[in-house]
């Protein structure tokens, strides 16, 4: 497992990560309500999450803001998103030629190893911010700040997409992420973080809802689920969309598998 890496200037770590996602008002702790196949508007306290494939999700807010995660040239939602987030590990996680109709393109890597990407975007009823992490480069070294964990604050929910995470998280990074309600986690155990490391990260984040991604096929997914179900219940959805609200989140963590690769 790769060692945790972080920016050189760390603030003193806190004994425990923040109880609530920064920028959100505290609400009650939180079953997941499956979405219908037709993508009707969601209520003001709901967010729709649709697994497009690989590491790409379509996130839809009550005010119909559409976000595509790890937007790339190969796996795309059927609609043009308002916001696209990207990461730098492989070209299945970014594109150099995003659709010009996308209002905001948020690249998760900085201009140089000394300049991480810093995002804090507010658009309608959505806030998007990031916490930079490092990735392995093609020569076996480290590309500093080549990945971002993007955090989406919508409808009083805090949703984290771990991107192409390659190392465990420091306490400082956990503090910057804050309390998470939903986490989208790469579970291939090879190209990203190994299973021991991913279990460590998910345990530390304490998100009530864990959605696997970046698993390529059933063998890799089942390997993760065999490990995860030793700690949390696992549910497999019949359709790739789910509608989530603060009041319908599980009271304790569980894994929800959305169909698709």
C-alpha cells in the first residue's frame, strides 16, 4: 500500500474530522430510494446519482444542475453537464477537448507539481470543492496533486468522489473533506489504491452510503464486496440511478452497487 502523501505545509491535525461537511448546515443523520428510469426532476431535498460507467456519474440537483464526474472521451452521460470534473491518472478520467457547451470544466490537477488545483465553485444550488491528492506517474514516481477528491454539496448532502485515489488520507485531508454522506470509491484494488488502503479510507470517512466504481468487471467487484461485507451490509440495485436525501440515508454505513462497469 502506498504511503499517505500530502502538501508540504500541513496545519496541525485535529483529533477527529469535522462532524459536518464544511459549508453545510447540520441536519439529522440519515435506506436509499431507487430512482425511476425516467429522469424526472427531484424534490428540493433530493439528489439523483446515476452511474454512467468506469468512474463517471451524473449528479443532478433539485435545480437541475447536472454534474459529470471524471468526464472523458469514452464514457459520457447522454446529456451535456453544466459542470464536469476530471482527474489526470489516465485518459479515461479526463479529456483535453471537453464539449464547449459545458459551463464549468474543473480539472483536478494543477499547472505544476507546486500548484495544486484549488476549486470552490458555487452554481445555483450546488457547491463543488476539491481536496488534492497525489498519483503515481508512468515512470513509477509520484505526480504531486495529480488527482482531486471532489466534494459536491447539494440539498444539505455532502457527496465525495474519490477519483483515481492512489494513497491513504492524512488527518489533514480528512479534515478538509469533512463529514461525508455519500462516497463514490474506486475499488479495483490495483490501478488505484489496494483493498487494504481503500478499506482504511472508507472506514475513516464513515459515509453512510458507499457506492463502488472503477471495477471493470464482476470478478474485481466481488473481490471488493467479499471484503466490504465483513464490515458493512451490501445491496445491489436493479437500475443505475438512485435518489438520495438526508432523511433517507442509512443510519449506519452500507454499500450500494449500481449496475454497470
